[in-house]
C-alpha cells in the first residue's frame, strides 16, 4: 500500500514539474502604454507613457519606445488651427477639427519603425517613424 502511494506522489511530482517548465516558456501578456500624437502648425510630436505594473497605483512613466507585445492606446490631438487627417498603423483617420482628438487601440506584435503622417487639407504633410523594439 505504501509503495502505491509513493508511486502516485512521484507521478504527481513529474506532472507538476512539466507544467512548471511549460509555464515558463509562454509569453507574458503585454503591458499597456498610452501614446499621444500632437499635431501643431510646425510638426507632429509623440509621447509614450507606460502604466505602472500592479500595486493599484495610477502612475505613468515616460518611455522612449514601445515594446513588442505592448497593448497601446493611441490618441491623436489636433492643436493646429486647420483640420488634419492622420495615417498610422493601418488606420486612416479623416479630418480632425482643431482642438479635437480621436483614439484607437492596437497591439504591437512586431518590432520595427512604423511610419506616420498628418494629412492636412492643404499645405505640408508632417511625417515620421514610430519605433517598436
């Protein structure tokens, strides 16, 4: 009887250890970042803010780059006097009136530099690259 119990304990230990190994190889869920694109009469600037992980705080940290796997919420804010459209990450946003903002969310699944462009009704279009590491 004691040998049967020992065999069951050894089998359970083997099953649980293989589950632990499998768990360490999975990809962790991405962190959440807020990305603000601000359009003015001279350029388009962006800022990346990372939310704190856990702890129940609402702190934001300024980042240089977004990371692969991040879930990003993009806000496009028009601070110019003219309406502007915006193209980024497969989204073509129509004209945004002065003082207004629009937003969308996306998961950054691949590394690279993603082009963005403001598309004013007339005048110079502002372009740049958004890095994902």
